[in-house]
C-alpha cells in the first residue's frame, strides 16, 4: 500500500496541473459510473493535497475529488496526449501534462469536504507533534490494547492542524452523504465513514 511519503510525492507531481482547466476521461467502466468526466471536464484544478493515504483534488465550484489508492493504485504524470497503457481509471489532461490513475478503486466526488477526510487528523509528521497530548490520549485509551496497535491509531497520535482536519480549500461540510463514491470491500459492500 502506498504510504504517506509516496502520496506526498504523487501530490507534488500532480500539482503541475494546478490552475489549469482539465479535460477529464474515465475509460474504466467502474469509474465511468460516477460520471466524473461530465461533472469535472473543463473545470480548473485548484489544489492537490495528500492527507493521510488520500489524494485530494480540489476543483473550481468547490468540488473535491478524493482518491485512495489501496494496495495497487498509482498516479502517473506524463506528456499530454500520451496514450496510457491499459485502461486507466481516470485521466486529467492539461495543456502540456496529464495525470493518469490506474487501479484506483476508491474515488469520491463531493461538494465541499469529504466526510471521510473529516474523520482524519493530520499525519503525525505534518506539524511538530504535541508529545504531551499524545501521551495523555494514549493513557486515556483502552489499556488492553497492544502498544503497536495504539501507535497506529491516528486518533491517538495525531494532533489537529490549523485546517481542523479538513481540506483547506473548503469551508463547509456537505449535509449527509452527498456526492458519488466508488469503493467497495472484497465482499462487495460499500465503504462508509463510521457513524453513517
């Protein structure tokens, strides 16, 4: 599974499209059902950011595309007009470069901020961590947990950043479950943020 450093590098590569109106294609059938091409084609890509293991692409009109790569997904940036190998899930084409997503099983388009991302704190390395607060949360947590499990729990080790855990370009949370989501478990059940 791509880890945080790989996601930050991918976000950096995709930033070559920031500020451009992009042409959008969804060659892969599972991605096409979300109607991303018709909803995003011609819109300006305003911001690309990595948050946790998610890539967030903010488009004009306050639309947020969340991409989670799971274990096999990958984003590549290449010269615009290059014919992608195989059948990519998503192609975002600018004037000179295009971003191509392969094996991207989780795509979510929402107005404003994603309900999934609202549940995340920032990565522990995003800002200098507040070690005293981390120790306090760990002491308050269930003590029967193994240390390794507790350290992996972002709710215990992360501290909220100046954006309040949300994508900075958005300021309102969508009501209920608005937007399209693509992502299912191996059993075929739809993933939903906890509490929904």
